[in-house]
C-alpha cells in the first residue's frame, strides 16, 4: 500500500471511517476517469478542490458532475470576494497530497471543508485515497461527519 494511501486509511480510522482503498492502474485522476474505472455515476465522484478565500485555504468537496461556483464558495466561507484556485504547490503544502489524489480528510493542515449538497443524493460516493490511482467508498453522511464539513450549494448553475 502506498504511504499516502496508508495515511488516508489511518486518518479515516481515527475519524470513525473505514477506508478500504481500491486501486485502478489506469488512473482516477479526473472525475470522469474515476467514474469509468469504478463503474459508477459521475455525480458519485467526490472532487477535492482547494481554493483560497481571503488568504485562507479551504477544501470544496464537489460532485463529479458539477463545476464549482467560486462566488458561492467565497460566500460560504464568509467572504464578499470569490474564491481563487490554489496551485499545485499550495495544494501539496496544505494537504500533503498531489492534485488528483487529494482525499477529503487526513490533510497536513487543518482546513475548513465545504460539501456540495448534490453529493447527499447518493447512498455511496467515491473519494481519492491519497494517489491518482486509489479511491474509497464512503456514505455522504460519514463524509460530512469525518470532515466536519459545511453542506452548502457550491455548484454552478447548469
């Protein structure tokens, strides 16, 4: 097991979530790749996106079929400005994980988490487990509880 995945398994255990990683050599870097590999709906994929709002790095857990609305995320974080995407170096510094493998918890720093309301419609969702090739299943309720996430509408209008 990759060291990053082991960190996610251990973090999940400490939070009361059993993480059973599944590895897909073809990759799960994008939501579409992950849904195809797993054989689930695109909306069941949890995209862990990092943004900065007024200098604070935050995590948005977004349904795979949605685009994030940076104005809504900024407002959810208590700002009057829109959120700005964090670059790859900032993502790794804040989470300890590479883009494409960022899990919803187990980060290197304490980050506020905002959860897309659309994820709650599924019985099970799939999140990255520390690498661009590993994922794990979790119920939306367990995801919200483990991340201490704020459930909010962060999706762009379709």
